C-alpha cells in the first residue's frame, strides 16, 4: 500500500474513534465504515454518510427529547429541525469559522428569549445538546476549531519542522507550479518538464525535494508523479491563505473566499 493510502486509512480510523467518543449513537455509519474498503471509495463518500447519519440521529433525538404534551410542539419541532439542518449545511464550507458557530449560538439564544420561561427549557436544552454534538462532528472532520483551540495549538507548534517539511518545499515558484500542475491528474517527467520549462537535473532536484517531504508521490520506480493527500491539503491551505490575506487589498476577498472550495478543482485519484 502506498504512503498516500496508509495516510487516508489512518485518517479514517482516527475519524471512527472520534465518532465513537462523541456519543452520538452513530453505530450504523461505523458499521458501514468497517465493511467498506478504506481506499475503494473517495473520502467524500464517508463524509456524506457521516452527515446523513448525523442528520437522522439528530432528528430522532429531537423527537424523543422534546416535551410530548405541548400545543407548540409541532411548530417548535419544525424550527428546531430547520436550525439543526442549517448547522449541518456548514459542513459544505471548506472551513467553518468561529463566527459561523457564534452566529448559530446567537440565533438559538434569540429563539430561547422568545420562549416561555420554565416551560420550554427542556426542549431548548435538548437542542443545545444536539448543537454541541454537531460541533464535535465538525471538529472530527477537521473543519472547525475555536480560536482558543488554535491559540493553544500554537504553543506546541514545532517551528523547525514546519519550516523544513511545509514552508520550504512550498516557498519555491517552480515547486509550487509543479504541485499546481498535478491537481487535475498525474503527469510524467516529460510532461512536467514541458509545464515548468525545467530540464534534466533541475527538474529532478525539485521533484526529489517534493517527494522527500511527501508533497507528491511517484508511481513505481519511474512512473508518473501525483499529488499526495498531504500535498493536496498543503496546496489547498496555501490557496486559502492567499484568498484570506493577500487579496484583501483588491476588495474581492469575500467573493473569492466563497469560491475557494472550487478554485483548486477536484483532487486527483490516489495513486
């Protein structure tokens, strides 16, 4: 199995463990993950299964947890279900910001402020619990981390490793060009030479630097070069960083950020 395959399989196993810890009762989806070959389907399929199961489980919990004998139950159930559904729509974003979560929290509190004190507490507490579980799913899918969690992770950021294994490989125009050219499909040495206008040893040097840091992989001894899972994520993050920072002066940051999920195009199949 290739390094890329091992990486994807490891992430799926980690995701299964996180789902188990969330206490969301996703036994059905775990069974599907256990019986499906890790690399026979794109990770997107697993993502869709998780989202659908999360939606079904949330509605089931909502129906079981809401007060049964209440003339407002039907109307409130509709509003709560819509709230939870729109939360799951955040999973379509390339990254979920803390502002997205805070906005949803404020919306829930605004709904609670209009409720009858003491009479509606149980229903709102249930929805609040389901909302927190949805946040855990977002974290498990690595789409969301709070500002505080990001700040805490910075304390242990290994500077030397980040520079050597991430920043340095991506800080060269030719290497970045090579990685971009591999987004849609693997390419041979000669094809990369045509794309980059590099010849012989010059091109080989950059390819060896990218393979050494696992940004790209080579199929077989002299096969085509392909973007690895690690390289795909790194390139997407660079693209995201560019959209969020360097384009600020143009005044088009919002428009470009909205398009950020498609700027990269589809990822190539794992080698």
